């Protein structure tokens, strides 16, 4: 069984997994619950084994692409892939609340397999079955909005489960900050969340009393992204959210995000999305 629309991709079929593996799984958030048997997936050159009651998670911010895999004859699974736009909408607010979200991202990247409890499996199956029912029902405007809400709910339930696992404890964060470079990177991320409309590396470097070059080197070493890339990621996430989910005029969004003027905002949007603000709003609005 494989079903999909613009919000979700569902499959219990290995052929559906192969299809998603080569397309939407590279941009969406994917969760695979193993119901029986096993599958081994190549991640960064290392085979990761997913067995019965395991949940495999991949989030859109990861550069991971599903490589070669082996699967047992009795492998059974449920897969939910949620469109990246849904994930972005949730994370726009979540990143503001969760100062250590980037640490959790890194943890999930390195530890993508989690053992689920019975209640957690029941939640996953419930969302999966509700999504199937809605995909199979006649399409209406209400039905599409219900699908969007269910996709959001499934994603938030997964994030809630990962939080309940307490995979990153306060003591772990302290241990991760024992060296100066880790502390510097965490301080940069804290400032970025506190001052999301500052867009110059020099501004953050001055605030931290270090050079812009050193700040970018620390960011690149710690996360694989430069300071300017992190700043752009935060900015683009916010502008996409505002364009996609509000009806505010372009000049109001530019003012809210503290761009010098609407013209500069339009140039920035086109540079980072390939579209003008109005074109992006028209083509990607959910």
C-alpha cells in the first residue's frame, strides 16, 4: 500500500520505500516503524540496522541520502514522510522555544534509530491509519486542511516522543561544552535565537569579542555550516513561514524582519529561494 498527496507520503510496501528513497525522502521528514523482520540501511558509509519495534527518523535538515540497503524476507513496516514545508512551519516556532534544538538534530543524525514503547507505537499507528482514511476519502477543501493538521500532529507527536526520551540531558549539554569551541558555537546559537534579525557575521563576532573569521571557522568545524549559512537559514526559515502562512503585505514583512526596505527584502528572498516573494507565496502556499 502506497498513498500520497502534497502533505504526506505513506507506504507499507518496499516498492514504495524505494520510490520515496529516491525522491521525497530527501526533502521531507521520514519516520519508519519496523513491525517485523529487519532492514539495514547505509548511512554515511555505515550500515544501520532497524528491527522490530524500532523507529527510524530522518529530518529535512540532514544531508543524509538513503544509500544501499538489505532487507529480510519477513520485513514489515509503516512509513510516514511529511513534506518539508510542514516541518519548517513547526520548527519556526520550535527553534524559538528550544535553544538546544541544533544539539538534538546532531544527536538524531548520529542516532537515527529509537526503540518504541507500546504506547508510542500505538500513537504512530493511530496517526498512520487516520492519514490513510483521509487520503482514501473524497478530496474537499476541508479534507485537505484536515490532512495538513494530521501531518503536523504526527510530526509534533514524534518530536514530543524524542523529547520524552531525554536523549540530551542538561548534564550532557554541560559535558558537550567543556571545550572553548563548543562553548563558542553554543553562545553563537543562543545569540542567533535572541537576535534573529541581525544578519551580519561581524555583528555576532563583535558581540562575542572574537573575529568573524574565527566565528565562521568554529561554526564550520562544529556543525558543517559557516556562521553566515546559519544566519541565512534562520532568516530564510522565518521569511518562508511569513510568506506562506500570513497575508501580510511584502513591505510589512520586510519591516517586521528589519530589512532596510521592501526592495532589499525581495532581492534577499530571490537569492535564497530562487523566487520573488510574491512568486514564492503563490507557488508554495499550503
